[in-house]
C-alpha cells in the first residue's frame, strides 16, 4: 500500500509507476497484482508496470464499453436510483 499527497491534480499515470517502485523498495519485490481505476489507463502503462516485475496488471480502458463488454457486464445500464425512504426519518 502506498500514498502521497500532491498539490493540485497531477496525472495518475505519471504517479503509479513511482508508487509501485516505492512499494517494491519497501518490501524488496514488486507488488503482485496491481489494479487501478480507469483514470490510470494510458497507452503503454501496463507494459511499464509489468516491466517493474508486477503481474498481473488490471486497469480498465477509458471510454465507452464495446458491445461485447456491455453484454459481459450486463445490460450496460446503471441501477435505478433508490426511491425508498428511511423509516426513522420524519418529513
């Protein structure tokens, strides 16, 4: 596990490699596996991370899901908003 605080909003893809390097230095080996959200998805980032000795790397791609992926993920629609109210609250 690793964390760092930055001023502003730096690009995640530039930070993930250095975070993995810090974790590897602390534990004596690269972490396995590595996962991140789609904000870290960039061309070649998986190869860079795997080059550090990490495998598997699981990072979803940015953009819309393909038709095949939508079928695998279900309907591709969001769940409807909850409409019930908590019983202990009064209007």
